[in-house]
C-alpha cells in the first residue's frame, strides 16, 4: 500500500470517528435514557412485588389476630376494622358474615353481593348465604336464588336445591319434585346433592328417576 493510500485511509477513519462522536453527542442521551428506564423499571418491579408481599402478609396477620379472639362478636368487630381491596375484600366480607349475627351478617353479605367489581364467584356465594340466613321467608329465598340458576352460574345446582325446598314450603310440591328430578340427572350436581334430592323426592311421595 502506498503512502498516499495509507494517508487516505487514516483520513477516512478519522472522519468516521469524528462523525460517530458527533452522533454520540447528539443522540447518546437516548441510549443513556434507555438504560436508566430499564434499570429503573426493574427496580420498580421488584419494589412493587416486595410491597405486595408485605401488604398481603400484613393483611393475613390482621385477620389471624382478629380470628384469635374467643368471642364471635369480638372476632367480627376485629374483622370489620380491617381494610382490604379486591378478592381479599370479598373474603373478608364473608368472614365477617360468618362471625356476625343478624343484621350485621346480612349487611356484610349484601356488601359483597352488590359489589360489581368483585368476581361473580364471590358475589353469588354471598347471595346464596344471604338467602339462607335465618328468618328468610320462602318467597324471599326464591327471589334471591333465582338469578343464581342461570346457565354457567357457579352455585347453580345448590340454588336449584334450595329453591325446591322453598317451593315445598310454598305448598307447591309438584314444582319442587320436577326441579329435584332434574338435579338427579344434572352433570354438575355432586353425589351428596343427588342423594339429598332423592331423599326429598321420596319424602314427597315420589320415586327418584332411575330408581
């Protein structure tokens, strides 16, 4: 290679370095910003996970403390003083209802049942428990339970069973019998539920399907 070629190569390389340096000065901040965002995002994610774990642990400790009381009324009072959100709020409401009495239990269940932000599983369970509270008339139970019998509802077969019992109380054993017979061939009905349905059918003077 001649000296002229070598000189040209050196000049070309120098021009490239100078151009690269200018680009770095102009756009280098973008790379730095990306690095900062990546590192900051990872740190934020870890902090959020740690914060969620700490919050869950604190909630669990609060519930255990409340449930350690000897009296049901004291347990209910302790649970009512705990703040929770989302699924934890639903579970807390159900726990309060299990420990509370009368109007307090009904209020706790109603709050869960009416909370449209909660998954249907919790809302329907609260409604089912609400219908079975002592003092409900047969008509009131049917009114609460009928929406739970929709196709795909998580407690559909249990609601059907309770409606059949209410229909007997209403003096409509034929409707109850028809509902109970349907439960015997319902794929979603558990074996214990089918046994209860069969026993009630026999008690009403009927013959269980397939017997």
